[in-house]
């Protein structure tokens, strides 16, 4: 399961990287057009916003899978090993429940925006919400994996020094 999660998160990172390259390229062209030719690509601002959504949400997927997101562990570190295991199970289940609810709601939101169009590009406004759905799919899968590990006592607390 970990290998599958890593593969998905790497695909997300490559997509985010391509979006970043596209953003930088189009932004460079836009700046040159404005500065040297007093022209502008009207659609660029909408595309930039879409690309930033894709870069942010898909890039965050890698952090979630690698457990490099922000965690506050100073209270849990003071507990006994058995209580730490219980806290990890509760934490994993809560993340699974919340991310599942968010996945359902954001999927409905994305579907509802399929028919709505952006003002200038006339692109489906669902393009703004799709990366969030993709991220939440990965978060749900990662949460399921962490729940299983927590029940097997194989999910450990990450501290500043590393994994305990």
C-alpha cells in the first residue's frame, strides 16, 4: 500500500511540477508582452489561478504521504507507549472521517461547477476544484493506511529529531 501511495504522490508532484513550469513560462511571456509590446494576454490571470490551485493541492499530496505536514506532538510524547498508540488510532480515524467528508463535499462542488464557465477563458470552473478532489482522494487512502498501521502498532509519532 505504501508503494502505491508513493507512486500516486510522485505522479501528483510531476503534475505540479509541469504546472509550475507552465506558470513560469506563461508569466515570463506575459511580462515580456506587457513590458516590450504594451500587450497582454487577457486569459492569463484565470490560467494562473487554476495553475496555482493545481500546484498547491497536488504538491501538498507528497507532504501528506511522507508525513511531512505540521504536527504538534509535545503532549503525545509525554504519554506512555500504550496511550500514544491510542492517540495515534484516534488521530488516524479522525483524519479519515474528516477527509472522507471533505472528499464527498468537494466532489459534489466540483460536479456542480462542470457547467459553470470562467469569464474570459470559458473553461469549466471545475478546473479550480479538481486538484482538491485529487488531493483528498490521496489523503483518504493515506488515512486508511495509517489507521491500519495504528491498529498494528506500526504507526509512530514523528518528532523534530525523526520518527520515535
